[in-house]
C-alpha cells in the first residue's frame, strides 16, 4: 500500500469516526436534556398537586410557576378578552380580570372561558377568594398578531403587556373555579415542550448512517485497489 493511499484511508477514518463521535455526543446530550426535562415536569406536577399557599411576596417564573395559591381580594370589573376555543363550546374568549388582592397588590386572574355570545355579559364581581395556580404562559411568537386594544381583543396571553393594560403587577393566577357557571375554569396541566427524545433518535440515527457510509466508502476504495 503506497504512502499516499494510506494517508487517504487515514483521513477517511479520522473524518468518519470524528463525525460519528460528534453525532453520538449530540445524541447523548439530548438524552441528558430529556432526563432533565422529565425531572422538571415531575417537579412542576408535584407543585401543582400540592395544597394551596398564600401568594408569595414576589413570585417569579423560575421559582413559582404552577404553584397553587389562595388569594382573597376583590374583582373590580376590568377584564381583557383573549381569543381562543374550548371543547365542547367552540370559539370564545379567556377572561383575564383585574383583581385587587387583600394585601394591597393588584394582580390578574384568568377566570376561564366564555363562549363568543357571552363575551359582553356582566360577570360576578366584588369580594372573592381565588384559588388557582401561578402561570407565565409562553403563547406569543412571530405569528401572533398584536392585541387590538380598541376592541379589547387579545390573541394570546402575554403577562407583561396584559398587566400594563390592567394596571396590575405581572402576576397571573389561573383560577380553578368560579362563582357562577360562566366563565368555565379551564383545567391546568403542566405543558412543557419536550422534543428531546426525537432529537436524540435523530442524532443517533445520523451517527449510524455516517458510520455505515464511512465503512462502505473505505470498502469501496479497497476493492478498487486505491488503498
């Protein structure tokens, strides 16, 4: 075997095995991310199943998302309408209401879903004790239109601008129940995107293909007498 042919084979093996190693590392990293995400989901589900506690002094998404709380206070009648749909009723709105908590803070309460025909109905106000979970929804992306403030029509829940519109702190409690039949409180479940298993399968699959192609090419060169 000539030196140049040996160098060609060495380069092929280094390139092929290096690619396989990188792809396997990416697959392993996704498996680690999968285990981390499953652990996070389990922790959040445990938090959501726990007994409610008073509203923290300064709740944060990192520490308190899905924390069940009980907040006494008063509905003042202000609300935002978020376009959505819910089975079995079809199109309608989520009602995001301003709520003056008994401790002096003004927060927001997601009171649930109303049908399209019930959008402008008068809803129960006044004193209430809200039990629900803290949430920072991630519903806004590049395809979601800006809210129509003149029509009080929103196309996604977005905590900071909703809080600004209601003159409230950026704190959203998703209510578990309401004082009347409408709005319909919507069940809250932990809903985190978890595509890490699919990514891991993709990377390991590419590693297998890369290894097969490297082996096939090396065998082809040997049969042709080039190495």
